[in-house]
C-alpha cells in the first residue's frame, strides 16, 4: 500500500506516536487528518506538517462520542473526498495491582477510550474504507494477546479491541485490511505519565524509567509505516514480541516469568 497521495486519519495525533506518525506520513506525501481532544496541540502538529510542505487537517475529536467520530469522517471527506486508512492510536493506560485499586470507575474510561473509541471510529469510517479497499491500523500492545500484571483494565480493553478487529477483518475480507501493530514500551510518549494509578487518578509525573528494552519513538513509527506499505496484517515492535503467541501456548510459565521480570525492571523508583 503506497502512502503518497493517500488520506490517513490518525487518532491521538496531538503527541507521541500519533504526532510522529502524522508527521512521517505527511513527509511521505500522505494527506493527514489529525484527531485528538486538545485543539491547541493539534494545531501545533498540523502547522509543523504544513511548514515542512505537507498537507494536514486538525479536527478536534473525542473518540468516545460516536457523533464526533462521524463528524471527523465527514470533515475528512469534505476536505479530501476519500478515506484510505484510519490509524487507531488514541489510548490511555494504568499501573496498579487490581487489589490495590480504591476506585475502579476508571476501568470504564479505559474501555470507552481504548475499545469503544476505536469501535466508534471504525463504525463511522467503514463504508468509506470499503469503497477504496482501505486499511484499519491499530496501535496495539503485547498486552492485547496475554495477561500483564498492574494493567488489568488496560489489558481487558486491548483484548476486546484485538478480538473486535480480528472479527472485522474476517467479515470484510477482500474489502478492507487490518494491521495490528503489537508494541512494547515506547519512549517519548505520554502513555506512562498519563496512566491511571490505584486511586483512579492519572500520574502527573511518573518516576518509572524506561529500560533498554524499550523502543525509540522514531524506530516504532518507521516500523509501523513500513508494515503499512508492505500490507502486513501484524507487525511486532520489537520483533522478538512475535514469540509471544508461541510461548503463550507452549511455554506459558517461562513467558510469565519474563513478563514479571520486565514489570520489576519498570517499577516505580
């Protein structure tokens, strides 16, 4: 799938992976629609793209509201006349053992953003993606395919999205394609600092530091775009995550020890 002259909607485009994806896609000649809740940050990203000679449109969107997702799609069609791909990047996380959580209400926000927000976007965009045999891209995580300590609500929302997109790919085989980017911890994003803690409030500043196992933001985005261009259905970043489905079936205890060790390496200091 070529990127040049294609129309991409990117959710969560105001920072981190979404911002860098928008910039890199535009650099390759794509027309990018940047969607997020923070209008000032969206404008900043789009201005940077346009200053570099690219094409971008900022559309303030809360993906948990279906009507706003429909408006996002209509604004895209008005500006560019088509939608070739939607990149489901917006998301929020958590960091707390389930038994330590004092307010579980934030589980609803995790599901509304990570799962229902993506469902809303897909429902609004699907008819137009089918017209051009377009692509849905999910910025997912290894936690979508296995359990993960301290992330129970996040894992649940990503499992739900993983199953939903697998089903969508089966129902519309030959009409659209789906790419799931299975990511490890990525540096230079706000996901960790914005994660919910046990009191149901986001961490304003996280003292947890990324280890050497984490992936640079630029490398992550390069691999996602390459997977789009190669029309892959799954990309693992880093590649060693591709072992997880095999290990989860045949060497589950070994995999769980590795995961627990990774959690310990990333614990708060």
